[in-house]
C-alpha cells in the first residue's frame, strides 16, 4: 500500500475528519494507522499486536506549522507519527519507531503526495536515500556510511538488483567531483561497469551469495587518506584500502571482499563488486591505493589480520571450496567437518580479542550444529556438549552460553527425531518442548528466545492444543513484537481468530500491480496459500480447477498466494498446470509479508469467505469445498 494514498489531508480530510475541529474522540482507529508500512523494506520497527490496540492511543499534535497524529503503544511509547510540516493540510512525513526511538522516516519533500526520500535514524542507522522518480526505489544517497554501503551492496547482490548496486558504486559523476586523474579514472570505470554480468558471475560462482544470504557486519582497518599532492586526485581522498563484509548463509558465516571504498561527500562508494577471496587470498590495495611494502613487512596482511590467522583463513576457504557433495558418502563428509572444526578451533586460539574469539566460536558452533542436523557429522553433538561444559566450568557468563545451549539442544532434537521410530517421535517432541521451555525460562533475554517461543507455539498448534499455542503466540507478539518471530506470531493470532471477521489482504500481484482481496466482495472467495514445492498443493490443483470452472459463473473466486522464495519457478508451474486464477507474489516464501501477515506455518492453507467478505472457515480442504460452496453460493 503506497504512502501517497495515506491520510490524504490533515486539515481537510484526515481519515474523513476535519482537523481544525478535531477532538480526541475523533481520532482514527489504531488498526487503520497500523496498516501502513515503510516504502523501503529494510526497516526494523515496532508494531503493536491486534490484542494491544485497546491499550494504544492516537492523538493530535501541533507545533508551529507542524500538525499531525502520534500513535502511542501499550507502554505509552510512540510507534508512529504522521506529520504535515508545511501547513498545507497534507501528510508529508511518515515516521516509524522502535522501542520509543524513531528509526525510519518516509518524506514527501516536494509536497506532491508521493514519497521521494527515505531516512534511517537513531538505532535504525544513518542512511538517507533519494527516490527521484518516486517509484519506491532508491536512486541515490544523501548520506551513507561505509558500513551501510557494504550492507546495501550485499543486499543488491542477493536480490540481483543492478539498479540498487549502481547507487553504491563509484560513478563518472563521482570521479569528476573528486577530480580523480585520468590515470585512474578509466580503471575505476571499468571496474564499476557491466554490473549485470558481474552480479551474475558472483551469484553463479560463489556459494557465499544466495537468496538466503544476510549481511552481518563490516570489517576493515581504519580508513586512510591519499593526499591531493600525491597526484591521484585534486582533493584529499578518504579511502578504505580493503574492506570486508561478513555474511551468513544458512548458519555458515563467510568473508566477502568488498575491496577499496572511497568517500564522496557524505556517501561511501565501492570501486569494485564484492566477491569471494580470489585464490584464497585477500588482495591488497586497490586501484587508488597500491602500497609498496618494505621487505620486513612483505608478509603483513591487510587490516588487523595476522599472518597466522590469514593462513588459517586460507585453509578454511580452500577446504570450503573443495567441500564434498552431499552424495560423497558419510566418511568424506565426516572428514570434511572434522577438518573444518579443527581450523575453527585454531582460529579461536589465534584470536587476540574477546570479540574475535566469540566470532570464531559462533562459527564453530553453527558449523557443528548444521553438520549434525544434516546427518553429515553426528559426532558434532559431543563437541557441542564439550564447548558448553567448558563455558560452564570456566564460568564464562556471556551471550555464548545460551547460544551454544540452544544449538546443542536443537542438534540433539534433530538427531533424535531422525533416528526415532514412529512410536517414539511423540516422546522426542515432548522432550524438545520441555527443553525449549527450560531455555526460555533460564535465559529470557537470549537472542534465540523468540525462535524458541515460535517453536513452542507451532508445536502446540500442530498438536491440536490451540489454546496453549495461542498463549505462546501472545507472549511472543507482546514481548518481541519487532522480531520476525514476533511479527509472525501476531499474524498467527490473526489467523487463529479470523473466522467471522473480514478478510483483508492487499499485496503485489504476480503479473504486476496489486491484488486486493476486498475487491472481490459480493463473491465467495477461497484464499489459497501454496508453493510449487508443496506436493499436496500440486495434487489438489486438478480438482480445484474443476471446482473453479464449475462455480465461477455463480460468484466463486480463488486468489492464490504463492510462497516460493523466488519468482523463477512460479510462472512456468502455473502455465504447466493451467492455473487461471489471480496470484499474489512477494519474494521471501514463508518469510514474505503475506505469509507473516497470517503467520502461515504449513501449506496448503486455505481461507474461505462468504459474499460479505467475512471468513467462514480458516482451514478448509478441497473436499470441504464440495459441501460448503453450495451453502455459500445459494441455489443456481
């Protein structure tokens, strides 16, 4: 839903209310103000759950020319502000908060009812993006730190978004602004050109960059200055010689070489596309800075990486690049995981700071957990237990103790479930839920608590204990509302309580534009959450298509919500199976906005509405449709 359609006028028509004569009793409903989201996706902000709306308030604010609404949460903290800054009676700033601090702001700076600037603030960061053509995508940056520039670059690689990557690459105008000499400008333009092919090359050759890759942090030594009198440029250049980005993919952390970065005004730009370490080595210097190393420092490494650590990193990179395939056999996989564990243990020992040690311990723990879960290295359980015992014995009271406790517990559960007979699986689940409860009680503030609560809630729901599941969802949504698990929990509560309520969903359509379920009022609607990898969904299609063709003329409609991670397989699948009904698609699969909005935990999930748009059933099957549709559609 675009912000330009939101609360069209503060003085003339704000949710249909005359602002000059407004009173507290006239405030818009909290649920209406919560329907609007930041234009940019990369924002973590607080949203009260539906159960908390009664504890929230919407109040009028005025300060000079500024006027608008402030929405406060259950604890009285601000969660939204919608402001008219120029007194023209139209909203031109949409502000979003997290834990009482503003973290993001959409801005209509030319007052034409369309967002053209987006700012991340306070704990949300320092980015300030400009959307010149007002299409919802950042075209350039007014402010961008080096750390955030690498974050944007990695996100662009993951999304294969050439246009977004272009915004953080050093361009022709930047080179002219800095006065970089011709000796360097041609090389720079060559390094930052042909982004489409370079993105494809990185995506196809690097296991560290997939659709599931997440930026974790920026890593580099301190920035350097190339003085103007060095002849490189007409002005002093502030440069990071060789920045790195630490990313995570399916629990495995990797280093990506961002390379040389240069500051242009208040924006940091990249001079090459991030890539994996070439020939297992960090490339020193860049186009602008090519150091001449003295003999006694020829073996020195970029930044704070010592020769010992660099050697271990090279061994780790080489090992991962030559990792055995899943079909290589248990012995080969076990040897690989054992060797990887030994290298990571050496990296822990070779580290000189607590932060570095924790970083490598986390990667060691993650690697062991993943290897146990996939069945490649069941012996990893013993090592996880040993790490946990060492921390307890040495009284290492840090965030790592609950971190390893949770992953050891998860690895044990996965292993036990894989080995259990059908009769014993219920016992394994019972032990798992008991351990999760212990973890949540012992470390209520640990980073994995939201995920643990989510496992508990989903387990209870699958087990048919809906009231118990609802309690966990409520606690999760209340205490961890800004997390992904908390957002999904709020959606699950919405799904569990949706019968008898109007079905509202408006999202991007697969064929462009948007699909709004409310437009089908007057018809009986089946909202069908599915994916191409869901076998029951595929098996149901022939009967669904027959029911659709038979009843469409009588006022029956199906709206599909595809939950594939990427769009690539969706259109060929729909063509192959001759699916005629409209489709909603937003990237992310079960983590996409439509899925989180209803806390979808299994596929297929189908809601059925009557002609007034109210949900009559929240979990129907194709067989159910045969008896339910005649009642809802009436006599032919």
